[in-house]
């Protein structure tokens, strides 16, 4: 059985106040063609369908067109909500959609949705695990011992009683320890949202969402599909793709990727004003890309943003890198450190050494120690 694995569509997203809606329409059409060419038996959508919990009417309409297109092509969909989605809104009409083979995770209530499929090698169970916070699992399972994201996900999976003699696929939206993040993702201080890869060991394939760079996590079959488009300049070097996974007999899984070609690329340019506006520096095609330009002129160019947009109409961000800006950054960094308390500085140092934040009792101990030292000094 062959699946297409996608996620983090973030439909309706704006980047530096530029709407990405038409770019998303273009890339969703491209995905439809890939699914048809690859003859997939289903599509795994790993969360963050929308960029906001209350998406715009235009965003909802675009996703409706996409999901309707899959239904018309008789391609089943297995979809979960991510941290950007409203689980309640995304699952509206879920039971009705199942008649068209569109399966959507419900608001987590202690039971994870499971769809059983069959091919010539036997049954395949597809599990849908929406984005979970520890408090949601603690409430649903009526357990007081769930405090971390890993404990929450582990508890939710243990409730499934997975038959490891058969093939199992999981669609999930969590941060697996060691994943390479980018600037456009939400982060939790100190990596509090980490979940270890070991939690997912019972699954033949894990279709992950949440991280924007396509990547495997230790093994080929534990993967982030990544976003279909670049959503920040920290992703300028990403190669976006659709992941194709094929499950044959138990233990035989093949994974490949099909590149996605955007309507407009997202790139960084650097040089003096004269350099970046020289005609040999751009073509009719690439000047339409989304750009971040860093000017290295020692003096600011008056009206640079407006002037550059006559050449590069989709210039999103303009920066300077010269002696003045470097000195400003250094001063700001020093001032930021000087404004922090002794406790804040120690907490940062502790986290740097231990790769985890201090516990409440540790914080209280250090706070008392600092206060005692101050009293002795006085």
C-alpha cells in the first residue's frame, strides 16, 4: 500500500505581510498531480492544515477545494490537527466525511482514531494522533502522573494496545528530540515539548508534522514531511518535497521523496546597492522571487526599500550589515545581558550545560543561595 505524506500546509499564512494563498494554491495543485502520478492509495496529512485556529474564509475555501479534489480522485485522506489548528473546527463533519474516505482525528478524549485497511499482505492499521499537550491527556485519561509531552504521548499510545505482529502507521504532530527547527515554528523554552523517537518504536511508519525541514529521525520510517513551501528565510536552503511511503509485507517499507517546485522561490541576496541592482545580478524570472536583501553599504541608501521593489516587487525584508549595525547589535546584546537578574543568568547557564531547564525546587534553592550571598556581601 502506497501513501503520500504531507503536513504543515499552514493555509492562509502571511510571511512579512505577504499573503501566501496563491502560492499555496499552486503547490496544492502540484501535489494533486504527484499523487495521481504516484498512484497513491491514500494521503497522510500530519497537522497544521491552517496557520490559525480561526482561519480566513479564503483559507477554508482553498483547503475545501483540495480535499474535494482528493475525494473526487478517490484518494482517501487520513488527517490530524496540529498545534496551529483548532481540533474542534478541523473535525467538524468528520463522521459525514468518512463516507468519502476522508478520516479526521477528533478532539482527543482518551481514544485514538484507528482505521483498518487491507491489501494483498493483510491488514494495515492507520492511527490518528492529533497534537497533544500533557494537560489534555491527563484530563482525558484521569491520570495525575502525566506532566511532560513525552509522558502524554506515551500514555495515549499505550491505550491503543498495538498489535506489533501486523503493520501499523501513525500520523502524529509532535517535536521529536533532535529535529532541526526553523524560525517559523513555535518553540517551547528549554525543549519542554520534546518526545523521544523511542516512543514510536511499535510503528512501521510514522508520518510526522510540526517541523518545517523534511528529515528522518534516526530511522528512514520516522519522518517529517516538512512544509510544502518556505515560510521563513531560515528555510531558504530547504528542499521541499512530498514523501512517498510504500508498505509491502511486514518489515518491508520503502520511502522516497518527490521535489516540489514553488511558484516563487524564497532567497537571500547580499551586496551593495549597486551590486544587487546591476542587470547582470538578476533575470526576469528570479527577480519575482520572495527576497531578503542585506545591503553592505556603509551609508544607508535613502528610500532603498521602495527603489529595490521597482526591481524586486516581492522584496519581503531589507537589512543592513555594516559597521553601524554591527556595533548596535553588540550594544543591544550587552544591554540585554545587563538587564537580566542573577537568577535569570544562572538559569540560562544551567540550561546550556544540562540541555534542560531547572526544576522548581532547584530554582528556589538557587534563589535563596543568591540572596544569602548578597546578605553576606553587605
